[in-house]
């Protein structure tokens, strides 16, 4: 069956799937080093547990990436002031610099991704996607692929 001859619902699904694939290839992963640096720049010192929850990744994955960032001199672990049983993770000066660079790259990429649309078209698209998302969250809640991240976090990505 030729793509253009499919019904409108099929075309919407295929187009959303294609957009999803493109976004995954352009966007740093949930547990990527860049994403962790950006989150730490937004939150300041944070426990590994909080970071893991915010990113929606497994603790083992977070430990592995944090260890790499620590070895690279981008983050440090220090005993938490509020709970001496846990360690806070924070950015070093170089980590802060790289986080700023990663955030600037992300912002430029986001501008570029929607450069084909006018501001009015962006607002219309956002409104329609939010409407579909609200419906799908209610309708397909049990099989939602957004486990581990809040709606607010997803909106701010």
C-alpha cells in the first residue's frame, strides 16, 4: 500500500513515528552525559536517587554515567548536608561550562527543528499535540511509555 493513499489516521501515525525516529537521533538520550550535565545545571547539587528519578533511568545506568562524568572531572560527589548517608552530585567548573554549551546547542537545535513553521503555526501545532497527548495519557495510561518522568519534565524537554 502506497503511503499517500493510506487513510488520514494511518498517515498521522506514520508521520508521528517518523518524527519520533528523527527526534531520537537528534536528541541526547535520557541518561546521556549531556542531559545529566544540563539537569545538574538546572537543579544544583542533587542526590543520585533524585537525578535517577528526574531522568527516568535505572540506578545502574545513572551510576555508570555519573562515574564517567566524575572521571572526566565534570562532576563531584560530596556528602549530603541534609542526610550524611547519601552523596550529592554537583558540577565542577568545567562541568558547568560544558552544561552551558550543551544547553546552547540544544536551544539552537530546537529553534532549527521548528524553523519551517511561523510562530502562529507553532502555537497551533503545540495546541493540537497537547490535546492529543492529554487524550492519549488518559486512554492509554497503562501502557504509557513516559514512565519515570513527570508531564512537566516532558513539556520542558
